[in-house]
């Protein structure tokens, strides 16, 4: 069972119950650069949005810098929508959507290739299933037509043999590295340790061997019918497009089944007006759990439950991850068993996770490493808050800024650069734009969050 240290008080008024799991992975190198000059050009990404009577929302983003185009679809149902005892169903449907034969002949995967797609993939998380395909700009109309077919007919005429193969693939993801990069059952163990039974985030995204065995063809059809609806989907189109002609493009590529309705569908509010409180974790076990995993070196995993991540405050999770990573990396100087440390957020509409992966050489004393990480955790944010000692030292030395202010300014710039560079990636930007738009119901949230990050102060974390 996963392990919880005492609730941490890194951020005042936000409970950070921590989970620890000992498993495995590889390390990395850190290059220290004395001085660097980074110039970022202004990026203009104009948007146009369309709201159809069916409830489908479409965002078209113009990017004049790329010869490629991307199509991204969010279905607002993930593991939190799995029926009890059928955990892993949303993820299984995601896999089967590529094996669907909407017209009884070629599979959807073959249809993507014929449409000109050069890259495609999908993923399932707590609250959503996301699909995307990238191709040359000239292929965009056919890519849109092809994706529209899947949106209307997500699973159809799938051979029994194909269903068995995909079920084996999903089963193997529980044993080996899955599509999100986690090894074996690490992620579901973190989920069950951080969230109490019954919480939407506690349901294992990939299911269990037992729940996967219970899935039937009828379950697949029923899930697709219930959740793959226009009013539960958001479509994002990226590329060098003429926004004045975007409406004509959609009219020419999207079928009536996706856009029309006898009466306009009123969308529900997908994010609660008041963010729900961070749930208290289940009781912690007395000893640090250790599990076997198909990896080359041991790892220590530590997790914290966090507030939701799809509104304008979502950028705070990225900031906190960068702050924690920077602080924890210092531990390598004293603990020679540490090869690398990474910290990253996993967002959700009800709650999120902040995960720390510590790669170890031999893991002879993981409890000692754990204590070191937890000892540094309160300093992640507290080091940025006003400290009378730091203020006095600034006065004595005649400095303009305190050490905390300098450290905070540097971290804010670093985080902003990471976020901007991430926006340069067509796939990453498209996925984030689609997810944030779907849940916040505002396509500008992603861009405005960057402006918020520029203005954020340490007190924002209190």
C-alpha cells in the first residue's frame, strides 16, 4: 500500500497530504550555464470560436509559422465516468476507437493514413479522453472529415479478434510502461493513496485485471453512446488558416449529426463556481511500501493531492512543480544515492496531483531519501515569503532585493519560459487548448494564464 507522511504545510490553507511509493527509473544530467541570453519573439495566435446547436464547440486557431495543421478532440469523459466494477472502460474505448470500421471496410487507423495524417495518438485521464492527428496543412479538410466520422461513430464493426488484441494491449499497460509514461501499476497506486474511495480521481484510469475481464461488447457500445455526444465534445483546429473562411471549412467538413439539433443544447457548467476542497487522503500505512516494476533502476515516488487544474489557477501547479524541482535537486549534493529528481503536475477538474519521481542508484536507504525530500518540501514556497532575517540582511549588505525576492524572480522567469516553449509545440498546445476550453468553456484561458504568471506574487500561494 502507498504511504502518507503527515500532511505538509508547504502552502498555507492548502492541504498537501503526501504519498510515497518505492519503485524505479533512469537519471539525467544537469548543465549549469553561467550566463544566457534568451530572446522570445511575440507570438500572435488569433482565435475564432463556433458554438453549434448540438452543443459542440469548435475553436479555430491561426498559426502562420507552421506548414502543418492539427485536429484535437476532447471527449469530456475519462476514468471518473467508468461504471463501478467496469474501471478502465473509457481507456479501452479509446483504444478501440482506432480499430473502429465505421463503413465496414478499413479501420479508422487506415482512414487516418489515407487522409494524410503523419502523427496521431490519444490518451485518457481522470476527466477526459483526448484524440489528435497532425498532417500537412493541405490535408486539413480530409483530416477534419475523418475525425468527424469518429466523433459520430466512435466504435463500429470491430472484429472480436481486434477487441481481444486491444484488451491485451490495455492489460499489458498495467504490467509495463503505459501510454502516459508510467510503469505498471505505479499511477493507480498513487491515485488510491492520495484520494479516498469514491472520489472521481480514485478510479484507476487503466482499470484492473479484474475489471478489464468484466468488460463486454455491450459495455463498449453503451459507453460510447452515453458519452461520445456533440455536447460532451470540444474540437480544436490549429494551422495557418484564414479565420474569415473557417466557418466555410467547418460547414464543408462536419456532418449535420455533429452540429444540428432540433433545439439548441444548453451546456452544463463543467467546472464548479467554487473550487472543491482538496480531499483528505486515506489513512497511511506504517511502513514505506515497496513494489516490483519492470524498470532498470529503483525509484522513489512521492505525491501530493492539489486543487483542480483546468481554470486560470492551473498555471500555479506548473509554477509549484518548477519550484519543488529546483529545491529538491539540491539534495543530490548530500545524498549520493539520488541520480535525478523530477516533479510534475497531473491536472483534474475536481482535484490534481503533484508527483515527484526520485531516481536512485541502489535504494539502500529510501526512507532516508524520503525524509530528505519531505524536509525540503516546506521550504519550496516558504523561502519566497517575506522573512525578517532576509530583510535585515538586505539592509546590512545594502542590496536592493532580498535573496528570497531574487530567487522568486528567477523561478518565475524560468517557469514562464518553460510555459512559452511548451506553447511552441503544436501537439502540446493543441491538447492543452482543447482541455482548458472544454472544461473552463473559454478558449482564452490558456493565453490569459500566461499573463497571470507574469504578475503572480509569492502571496498568491498563501
